[in-house]
């Protein structure tokens, strides 16, 4: 069964409990907006 965003978040939480970093993203997440904003800032 495909859980989409919920499945990705659960996977990230499970791996975090084991000390593993699991970056995840999904369409419309706030990470994409933050990345675009960071690129627009002057160096």
C-alpha cells in the first residue's frame, strides 16, 4: 500500500530513531520554497 507523504515521513522518523538521516521531499513542501528563497539571497 502506497502512503505517499505519510509513508515518507514515517520512514524518516523510523530511520531517525536509528540515528540515520533520511532527507525527503514531496510536491508542495516548504523545503522547496526555502531552497528557492536561499538561492535568491545575495552572497
